C-alpha cells in the first residue's frame, strides 16, 4: 500500500512537471541551434542550461503542486496580473522589437519571445526570467513578499534575459538585465484581490471539512447501507465544492479584468543594461570568433492619459566597439485597453554617426505605428511598421516587425 502511494505521488509530480521540462528542453535546443557557434561554446552553453534547470526544478515541482490548489484563489490571480507585457530586454538592446519606443512594465513569469524583423529573416528567440522572484518569493502564500522590505520587493522585479538575432550574414547575441524603478500600484500588495473571493474560500473549507468527516466515518463502518449513504454524501459535497470553485474562478476573472482596465496605464519607470556580440557567419569559418562587441543602457517611462491613453518616452544609448554609437530619444502614444491597443511613435538618433559611404544616415529618425494584441492570458502578438528617414527627413526604407510573447506561469 505504501509503495502504491509513493508511486502515485511520483506519477502526479511527473504529470505536472513534464510540460515544464518539455518547454525548457525545446527552448534550450532553439537557443543552441540559433547561436550556431563552435562545439566548445555549445558544450559550455549546454552545461550552464542543465545546471540552471536542475537548480530550478525543485522549485518548479513545488509550484506545480500548489498551482492545482491555488488556481482559484486571489493569490494566484494577483501573481499573474500583468499590467503591461513588454519585449525581453535582450531584444530591446538589439532593436528587433515591433515598437522602437518601449512601454515600461514587467511580468511575474518566465517569458519567451519570438521576433521577426522584415520578411528575409528567420524567427529568433529570447528568454527572460526573474531569479529572485522565482527562487524566493514565488510561493502559494504572499506573506513573505508582503513582509519584505521595499528594496527586496523592488529587487524581485530584476529580470535577466538572453536573445539571438540573425540578419543576412550577421548573427547577434545579447544578454541584458532590467529593473523596475517605479510602478504606481503593485497587484501583489493589493489585499482586495484576496478579499474579493474570501466568501467562496470559506465555503470550500467547509465542504472539504464535510468530505473529510464523511471519509473518516466511512473507514469506521462496515454497514453497507451506511457506506452507500456516506458515498452519496461525499459525492454531493464534491459537486458543491466544484461549483463553488468555478464561482470563485469567475469572480476572480471579473475582478481581475476590472482591475486591469483601471490600472493598465498607471505610471511606470524601467531601466536596463546589456551587452551584445556580433559574428560574421559567412566570411569567417569559425563563427565562435566575434568581430564586434558593444554595450547599451536605456531608461523608459510610461504614464496614462485618461482612461484609454498611454504615453511612453525612452532614452537609449548603444556603443559598438567605438565604431558605431547611437543615442536614441523617442516618444509613443497608445490608445486602447489592456487587451488591445494601437500606437504611433517617433524616435530620433542624436549621435553624429554616418552609416553610408555617401554621408547619408539611413536611420536618423523613425516614424512607427502598430499594435499589441493579447490573444489570451499567456500569449501576446505585437505588430509594428517602421518608416525610416535620413537626416533631411527623407524616406529611406520600410521595416515591418512582429513579436510573439509567451508567458510560462510557473
């Protein structure tokens, strides 16, 4: 009997963790295949990824078991209330996002991005996660997070990311970190998300107590009629528990939607820093040897205008081997709601770099437009169209871009 219980528990753990492990394996394969470097570099990356997966696995196992119990709770709803879902920081550094001027914001989830900039390039992948949040604060109970100091809560928004991008004969690899400096409201500190469904939680506790009491009586009796009556009573309590659980989920969903409508455009400020490396994959046989490297830093802020508007500003500095320097300043305006919104943006490069032999700067300023579309709670599609202009504001090129963002609510 004990052996059967142990085997059943292990099978349950495997059932909940297998989708996570499958996603991680696929992500590792995509990252390694995109990087396409020498065998030694590949082995190092594989080793680091395996170590990272092994370190996160115990925490993800616990998270998977708790998710079944807390999915209908206000705590679960608060953890995955994402006011804004920007692209991964590595893609912001590489400038391969749909929007050139990014809106500020962060998520409490492991995030995977696919990006495609113009029709010639294959999709590229980026990964972002928050180590402190995942390893320390991501629990079924938010008491640890709510009792933490403001500095610790702020550090929990620190995210690290890795991304790759291929363009013609160039391969770019970037890693970056981003920290949220300010956000007008923190869903995890909002007690109303818990209190909104507390009556359903109390009902569920009562039904569970009745079920446990009936099961205890069932183990003590040998009377067939009493056994049938207790089993019918247990089934009725289970049905009532299921109905109450569904009502709690519906109440959470409605409250969460109302909360997002009221707070999706609250003031937010982010800062990011990262490094990039560029490889020539056609002219240099050993593509693990980089030909250029650089670094970048940026700050972006967003604030609401009315109920449906969001204005964002961004300052971004990127230097590549003292050969190319960009100092970008830009502003964008979004109109819509937390699920769908359209934007228009304008950015200008303040540096004096010249990117063509004729002395014509092909991307001195950019006028862009596009939109963000949340397909569901974990998938978002970003589309953008950029009109690039030279220093005389004459049109030079048209660049379409698309991002698909997937959230893994661990």
